[in-house]
């Protein structure tokens, strides 16, 4: 049996939700990762240091006892039209807060408090650049007239390029990258610009989402793109370029909502994120590139030390469960019911 011994991974983009949800999501994350960057799109959103530290305490309370000493949630604050320079200063000097997240208002789940016009926060971006607080970007425009498949490309051209040029020392992570245009954007800048890539955007294209019936558990934002865009992401992930690293965007929604007339966006990886990434690198015959992608490059980008402990992955079947208990309902993970070739040692 093939064994892979790799440095313990981190997940540089995850949604843990809040309150009772944390019992499930924190346990699933702590089983695999040392560090996770926690998205702030809770209700109400995590908009400042005070709410971030409260949220952090709730998360920590939910870490299972055997992972208490190793699991570290890194918090983010949610940018709004009302974010102040003081908010940025406090966040930047708090080691528990790693970044601020830009949601264009209305772009996705719980983004109603998001930024309405990027020009309104240029002074905030300037402060982030000055105090060294990285910017995490949900890179989609929300204009109703822009096709949902083009929203990332239009965001890059109309909004992100100007930010990149105006704030050259601001660290920017283009989250959950979905297009070749996005890959090229990142490649165009030799430092301070990076992107996370999810397992699902690597493993799916829009035929998987839409042919033979719409698959609600493959619906997320930014929406899964076509095969040429998927191939550009695959090439970036296996290239060994440190500007591309793991961020699962694991985003739980209860089964009854996902399988309803208006399915919310979000794909849940639960405790299987590392196995699914491993399956992907194996399918590409690039297992030699897995460790750096999930365990090194994110830490390097955020100037954090690489983890020193190891995990073992074994080439042995795992059946992904049909669902997990979640809140008073169930949650269906990505690839539910499917047998994959990798398991934890
Ligand atoms: O699919 C998504 N789900 N994309 C996002 O940007 C947000 C996330 C969520 O919070 O459910
Ligand atoms: Zn997300």
C-alpha cells in the first residue's frame, strides 16, 4: 500500500458558521488542519476586532479535546462601507486576525453588509497596505446585467486591476479562483498576489453541475466554470507555483435548503478536504506537488511558519458518507456516497 507522509496541512479559506453549527464544522476541520482562515460572513458579520475575538472564543470552545493545543483558527474581518481605519489598525495588530475580506454587496451568502462601491473603501485599502493587513477577495461583480459565468472576469478587469496597481504593497488573495483569466491575473504580478483554489473547482466543470439534472450539492459561488477554465486551474495547482494554494471554501448549508426550490451557494467538504485534494493530485499524477500546495505555500504567503508535524495518507479506499448530522438537519458532503482512493493513516 502506498503511504504518503506529509507536513500537516492548513485550510486557507473555510466557513465554520456560528453557534450550534460549530460543533460539527470545527470538529471536521480540526481533524485535518492545524490552521484555518475563517470567513467572517456570519449573521451578523464579523466586522471588527471585538466581534472577531468573541467569535474566536466560540470556535475554541468547540475544538475537540484531543486537538485543543494544535488547532488554530485565524480570524478575518468583513469589510463594509462603514469600516474605519481604527478597525483596520486593531485587526492588523492582533495576531489572531490575519486579514480582511471584501464581499461586494450581494455577491454571495450573507454579503448584504458588503461593500457597495469599491471607491468608498480606498482609504481602508490604503490603511491595510500601510498596516500590513492582507485583503481577501470574493472576486465577482454583482451587476444583474453581467452573466453569472463572467462575473469573476469582469471583477478582475473593472475592480481588481485598479486595486492591484494603486496599492502595490497590499497582499491580495483572490479567493476560490475559477477562471483562466484569474490565473493569468495572478501570474502577471510577481509578488503580493496569490489565489486559493478549491477542490471542487479543480474536480468539476459546469457539465458536472448541469448535465443529466442540476446538482445542488455542486452549486457554489463563484459558479463552476467550463472545461477550459477548469484546465487552467488544474495547470496552476499542479504547477508548483507558490502563488496558488489550498483553500477549500467548505461552506455548509443544511440538506433541506440545498435540495429546495432556491438552492443556496456552498459546497461542504467536512472532514474529507485533504483526501479530496489528494485524490485530485493523484488523478493528475502529481502527488509530488500535493504537500507544497496544501501545507507550504499558504503559510509562506502569509509569513507564517510552516507546520512541523506530519500526517500520513494511505492509498486505501474511503467511502464518503451520504451525510453528517448538522444542526437539526443533515449536511451532504461533496462526493457523498463516492469511494475515493485515499484515507488517513
Ligand atoms: O459558494 C459559496 N458559499 N460561496 C461563497 O462565496 C460563500 C459561501 C457561503 O458562505 O455559503
Ligand atoms: Zn468562501
